[in-house]
């Protein structure tokens, strides 16, 4: 068994979505200053780094993160590699992808995966994402979880329409994955977001199991 940790490390230099609160992580109690223990404090957006979106992120009155079904967050997943020249994942692109029949969890590895090893300190708007046609294509085929290797499953130009098409259908969104060292194939996905009551999203620790 091989465990692939596909979680992005959270630090003060990690970029965030434009307008989101930047990461603040630091010691508020220090042994070297005479304290009894080291204690750190953390402030960040719930959509920082590797995280999940709940319906409430785009839907008024939508479900929040503590209600996301664990049976969707854990289970078999297909990791699909999109050709590096593709800059927008459309339904036409997916028609050329060998997605196994009955797939309920799909993770997209794209050109975005080249960003993570550098851990760039700025947000890029030219990342690869899905458009609304892709979202509806996935919903029609019974997909219940969609993951991608940047901060949004949608392209920068299709943020609202793509999110709505997926979230209104009850699809769980898993964003900010580091897939740079993982090959396309079949895995077991374990995604455990923080249980934040009433939140529209939550950071998560995510691993893939290869057997």
C-alpha cells in the first residue's frame, strides 16, 4: 500500500483567492520566552489551500460543511490527467477522456499541477478549470465528487455558473489538490474536512491510497 498525501501545506506564504483573508499562522506562546508550552494561532479563509465547498458557498440556505456525506468523501476515485495544452475543461474535452463507467469520484490533474512544487506566492487567473457544460456532463453521469488541482473547480471566467451546476446537484467539490507527484489511475480517496458548524467550506487533509 502506498499513501499519497495530496494536501497543500498551509503557511503564511500560501496564496489565497483574491479578496480572501490571507493566512496568519504563528506562535502566541513560546517556550524560549518562558512560557510553559508552545501554542500557535491560525487565521484563514475556509477556502484556503486544500479544501471542500459546501452548497452554502453559492446557494442561499444551502447545506453547510458538517452535513457533507462522509460516504462521498471516502471511497474509490478516478484520477484523470488532462493534456497540458488544455486551458479549459469542456464537455468536448471529457468526451476524449477514458473515465471508467460508474465513476462517482473524479479528480482532475491538469497544467495547474506544475504550480504547486514552486508554491508560488501569488494567485493566477490563467489556471485550468471546468466550464458549465463540463459540470452538467459530470452530473448527468452520476458523479458525486469532483476534485481539481487549483483553488477552484471552475475556470476564473465561469466561477458562478459552474459551481451552481455542481452544488445544486449535490456534488461535493474538492479544491486545491497537489497532484504533481501522482499518476493517473484508480485510487481510494480519503478526504476529511474540518467539522466547522454552519460553514460554507473547510480545509481538509486528503490522501489517495494506491494498492
